[in-house]
């Protein structure tokens, strides 16, 4: 089993090895500097009753640089399912996309 923990600007990735023959776990680990770790995140957009389809689609285009057709598809998913993942990328990009969506008071969440 590979696990990751974050400790003071470093990430430790470790693997716990245990078998029936050797029930005492052995640890293998590697310390990574945080600049070596890319945190992938998702921007989730939630439905609301305050914005038109056009407003939401235009803001998705502005935030993600996708086509208007792609934005309309995402807007329809938000409307019918209550939410949709509108962007996936590194955490900095997701913060930027979420901020642009929130410019018109759209409700977003960033998931890591």
C-alpha cells in the first residue's frame, strides 16, 4: 500500500510491506520536495436558480477557454444533475478558474 503525507514543505511517500512470513511491516520511503509534487484538482460548478443558461455558458468559456458548445454541454449537466466538473488541472489553475466563475456569483468547489 502506498501512502502520502505532507510534512513542513515536504511530501513523504511510503510503502508498507508486510507478509504472512514477515508480519512486522517494513517501510520504504522517499522524501519529495513540494515543488516536485503537482497537486491535481477539479472545479465543480453547482446549479442555482439565479443565472440564465447563457450567463453560465459564457462564464464557463471565459474561465476555461473551452468552446461555447462545450460550455453549453457543461451548463446542461449542471442544470440536470445539480453539479458538474467544469475543469481539471493543477491547483493554481483551478483556483483561477473558480475565481472567474465566482465573478458572477456562481457557486463552485475545488476538490483535490
